[in-house]
């Protein structure tokens, strides 16, 4: 009985000591100014989301301007046929966009891509359209996270 109490006290002490070592993350404040441009094929919802995240500061100096150009959005659906059925069993959806980050005459070009597969054995065509719409929103979220990651890597 005493050994169980000692063991439980030791476990609690280790948890308390370990949790004290965890620090909170601090957001780094930068003086960088973002100027984001989009081509006409980028969805409006994506544009507003990026613009709200990368707000430009009015009082930032001209030396710290980062020009970001997002273009060439593509969304393609491919059906994967298999077996003796005449319908597609799976569908593969790919989306991609090109991002160009220009800072102090240094340009970085990247092609961001997201790909998802889902089962397309659905008797209701409206449900399949809703699934494709949902997956397109998920892919735009993924591309948004990739854009923010790229900009934050430049910002470091």
C-alpha cells in the first residue's frame, strides 16, 4: 500500500515538473508589408481569406515589402474505372496553384498542389456533386495553409 502511494506521488511529481518546462508560443511581430495580387482564376473566397490573413500595414517601410502573386489555379477531377462495372469506383481530385514571392529582388516560385481520392459509388448524383463541392473547399483550405506556410518561411 505504501509503495503504491510512493509510486503515485512520484508520477504526479514528474507530471508537474514536466509541465513546467512547456512554454507558451509567442507570436513574432514583424515590420514586413505584404502586397498580394491574384489572377482572375483564383476563387473569391480564397482571395478574401488570404487578404484577411496577410493584411498590409500602413506604416511599414518600403524596404520590407513582400510581393506575393498567386495565379494559375486548376481544379481537375479524374475518374478511376475498375472491374466489370461501367461506372467509376473512385474519383481523384487535384488542385494546384502557382505562388511567386518577391522580396528585395529575390523571387521564389512554387507550385502548390493538393490531391484527394474518394469513393464515387453513389446512386444520387446530387450527393456526388455535394461531395465534390465539399472536397473542393477542403482543398482550398489545404492550399491556403500551404500559402501561409510559405509566407511564414520567408518571413523568418
